[in-house]
């Protein structure tokens, strides 16, 4: 992204964003509510265009590329997508159908290869035993993991995760972080961008951080350089203390 701004009416959603994500990097986009994180992710996912500046995704310039074609190279995981999945959809079908860029099972027989891959992905995310269940019967954490499996189904070059741990309880969050840590360690895993509000949700193995506030970039770069108490305090507008243990991060307000 170069000089990127997005405006809707009188509202500036993001402004002045310069950002470069290289192959094999794993980025976290962190910031408070309304900071512009989802807007950045939607730009990266070719789901919106910038009002100013330029966005290149996987070497293609938004505005000049067929976004429908570009999106087949991306894995997008959002709560909005989860809400559109029919409750009676079988979990395995939710994942397999990603290959056909549709929601819902429309082809009677999927290739054996597709089914095998979907089963492997569900197993890798720890929910292989739920393949025959319907989506509506899953817990929030199981749904999130189904959606991540779905996003990975097409073997995307770029994986975009919008608040994957939102709504999960402590156990669910920890389990998801562990799965994302495994994925980050997998040499075949795609480049990824994960949006979150919470430093506790940063999986070990993620390399870079984009810290945002009020539509602008507070700091960006290697997590080890950028994730500091001072930067976090600036972004969230209060005095925060950051601690680190076992490659995980924790934040609290200073006493
Ligand atoms: N279509 C729109 N028209 C006007 N304002 C908008 C529109 N879409 C988003 N905004 C505003 O732009 C700002 C950035 O939104 P965005 O969803 O990118 O933030 P976010 O960092 O993802 O927030 P959250 O963490 O709460 O999901 C917010 O203040 C939001 O209200």
C-alpha cells in the first residue's frame, strides 16, 4: 500500500498508510476499536478500493485487476462470512465448497482429493471429529476453526484473518492461538495477516506488527521492535504495561 486513504462521506476510515508485506511474513494488525484495522484487511482482500493511493495485492494493482480472479488466490476468514453459512451445512462441506467459491453445497459429489484435503485441514485445526456435524451445532471456537480450514482449502497465497479469537472463552482462545502457532511454523503455510485488539492473541511465530489508531499507523515493523509499552500506550490512549512470557504477550493498565 502506498499513500493509502479510504474516505466514506465525511469520514476518513484510514489515511496515509504505507505498508509492504513480503512473502513468508506473518503480520498482526493491532489497534483499538475503530482504528481502521478491518479497512486495511478489506483492502488487502481486494474487497474495497482505496480513495487515494495505490494497493498492490500479490503483484496486482487494485483497480486494474479482475478482483474476482484475484480473490481466488486469497483465503479470507471473517465473522461476516460465518454468519452467511447456513446452520444446516455440514462442516466438511463448508470447507470443501471453498474450492468452488460458493457457500453451500451445490455439487453432489466433490472430488475425493478435495474431500481428503478438507479432512486433513479440519484435523490440523483439531476438529477432524466434527466433519459430519452441521455448522449450526458447533461452538464459537469450533466455527472459527472451521472457517480457518475453509480459508486454507484453496491453498491461498495470502491468508487474512479478521479477529479469529473474538467471542472465544479463555480455553478456546488458547487453543486457537496454539493452532495458529502450528500454522505459522509450517513452511508451506501462506503469508498471513491477522487482525486483533488483544496482544494476548498474537501467536508465537508471527513476525511483524502494524499498530494502528484513529485511521493511521502508530508504528510498524518487526514485532520485537514495535510491540513496546510506549507504542501500545500511544495506540490505546492509556498507560499500558506490556509483559512477555514464553513468546506470548500480555498487557494491562499501569497502576
Ligand atoms: N461505510 C462507512 N461509513 C462511515 N464510516 C465508516 C464506514 N465503514 C467504517 N467506518 C468507520 O471507520 C472507522 C474504521 O473502521 P474499521 O472497521 O476499519 O475499524 P476497526 O479497527 O476494524 O474497528 P473494530 O476493532 O471495532 O472492528 C470506524 O470508526 C468506523 O465507524
